[in-house]
C-alpha cells in the first residue's frame, strides 16, 4: 500500500481549521461580553492568555524563583527557547510563539498521518485522524502560546521512530519532550514497550518477531534513558542557577499542584462553578471510554500503554482544572475516533460536527475570558 504523504491536502485542512478558529474568536469577541479573565484588545492577544504570559516572561527575562509565590521555573524551557530563537527573525516574541505553535501543529498533522497510514495500514483512517486532531474540542490551544502542539509533535515522533526501530532518534525526541513538559519522561515507557513488541507478534499490525541483537538492545536502552536525561539537564540548570535542582517541583506549591491518590480527585474538583466539574468529568469519562475502545480496536500496545499511563498521571493531580487540555495531546484518541467513523460511516458527520461545535465553544471560552485555566 502506498503511504505517500498528501502534503498539500493536509495543508488545506490545516489552513481551513485555523481560519475556523480565528473566525469564531473574532465573532465571539464582537458579540459576546468579555468574561472575568478577558484578554487585552488586539488580534495579537486573542490566543495569548493564562500560561502564555509565563512562557513569554521566560523568553524575555529568563527564569526566576519566588520562595512563597508563583514563579516561572515550573514551565519547562524548550518552548520559550524556541520562541526566543525565532524572535530574532520576527522581532516580536508573541508572533514567534504563534509561529512555533502553529508550525508544530502542522508538523503534527503530517506526522500523525504518516504514523497511522504506516502502523494501521489505512490512508482513510489517517485522513480522519487528522480531521479529528484539527477539530479537536481543545484545538484553540494548538494555535495559542501553549506547549500542546510542540509536545504532541514530539510524542508522535517518538512513537513513529520507535516503531521504525530507530531507538536513538526516538530517545532524542523523548529527550526534547522532557524539556518541553515534565510528563515527557514517560515517553521512556512508550519506547520500552515498543522495543518489546518488536520481538513478539504485535496485535493489529501483523508484524512478527525479529532476531535479537545485543547492539540494538543497547541502542534501545539508551533511547529509553534519554527522556530522563532531558529532565536531568533542566534540573542541572536549575541547580547551577538557583542551587535547587528540584526548584520546578518546589514551586508547584504556588499553583497548589502536586500528585495525590486518584481517589481524591472528586474532592479536588474546582468549586467555583458547577460547569467546571462537568467539563473535567466529561473529559475524563470520554477518555476512559476511548481507552476501552482502543482495546476493542486492537491499537498498538505502546499506544494503549501510553494512553493508560497519562490518564493515571492526570487523574492524580491535586489541581485537576487543566486535565482536559492535558488529555488533548493523547493522539491515540484521534485514531480511535477515526476508527469509529470507518466502522460506523453514518456516525462520521455527527462526530465531526460535535467535535467542531465543542472546538468553537472552547475557543469562545478561551478568547472571551470565561476559561478557568
């Protein structure tokens, strides 16, 4: 089967989806009164809100610590570093941030299409997976000054390269993922599971075991270690600069964020508005449903393990307000949605419409200042 990448077709889908987000944002600002957390006037500020300011502060002045309040060391360095470097060309860090986010979103679309077409053997499935990514309910964050697009691309790259047995390259992408967001270290698990799957029959792919090689085992071991090394590099930087290699952990107290047993999640829900509880709970329930469907559809073991590990991590957060956004980067969900459409073609327009409506709703919440995190 030919897996030639439909570059121009994906580019059209990408541009159309971004135009959709911009139009919804503009109309909402025109017709809907600003909320509690409204952004500053001007189109350049529409998608620069909440965490965006922290990334901009890192790119502008670097890191600092505050012993009792919020400080920017909890935000990892890769994204603001890319903004800083691109800022030399744009002369504006906010513009650089938009270019980084949208550039990696487009790259993610290309990588997702290649991964699905190769690993699941279906161009139609790959097309639909990209549709659902671009019309994700939280697609606004992929074009905002946030790390979602960058982290998604690195996750996809790790999976694509690991399944191609390019262990060092996969580990290097995991290294950068750990410099983008703390959960990047969990990509070591994906590489390890994918390595094990290369030597047994992998469900749903038809691949059989390969001869064992100590050299390949060594490369895979290095690949597994590289994400942890990435986290170690940032910890070393913090030790040299502030004398505290775990400053990013200690500073989480300013956000009331730490890991807690998952059964404490119901008591950790935001209590300022019932909608927030419904929003977070719906995201979790849909994620769990999709995970079960992934088992039924026989997704690659590494994709299922990746999804399970990240869900467990996010339900263990003491402050769950950002869980829907965090879950949005789990690319197996888009593969599962695409598989549903192939198996139930009559459902496809309804699922796409529902996703687009939620994407519009999230965009309104974010741009108009009603978003709560």
